[in-house]
C-alpha cells in the first residue's frame, strides 16, 4: 500500500518568496513495492509517461497558470526503486519555477501516476492522490 503526501515548508509566504512543495511517496504496507521514484513534476495536461506527479489547485483566489515547458523523457530503469515497508521516495519543487502565482489563498492536491515498468520487472501502476493542503501568498 502506498501513501502520497504533499507538504509545504510554510503556511504563509511573502510576495516573492520561494514556495517549496515536497511530494513524498511512502510504502505504508507490509510488503516491498517497486515504484517509479523519479517523481517527475509536469503539467497535468501532459501524458502520464512524461510525468509522475502533478498538482491540482482546487481552491484559489486566482488561477495558477502553468508557465514553463518541460521536456522530459520516459522513465528509465534507474528511476525505479523498491520501497521497503516504511520507506519513502521524495522530491521538493519550488512552485515559483512552474506557476505564475498571484497573492491569495490556495488549496492544492498532488497526484502521483505511473504507467511505466522498468526492464527488470513490473512496477506499481495507477494513480494516488494526496490530501489537500492550503497555503497563503501575501
């Protein structure tokens, strides 16, 4: 069993501050899980093979437009990791690099999706959502 968490380093940010979001995929089960630990972040409009994680802004004072074009290939064997029970894979992203965020209150949910396998076996497939998390941008 896997759990996805989304965590921000602060609950309130100054106007030009970095907004650091950590996405953590944890094996909460009793058996090892082979996962795509690359946790590549991309626009939700991209095919799942070119991203493992995307964000949905479910409540926002203003829309959060995606402002970059990311060119990322399919995951490679080195991107896959077997997580023992209790073990995690995580990545932290500065949302300022991806979104044009205006002052306001945001509620965000992360989604992890994997449809790929390494050449050495079969990885966990499907999607998993984090709990929604809120932050404010002054």
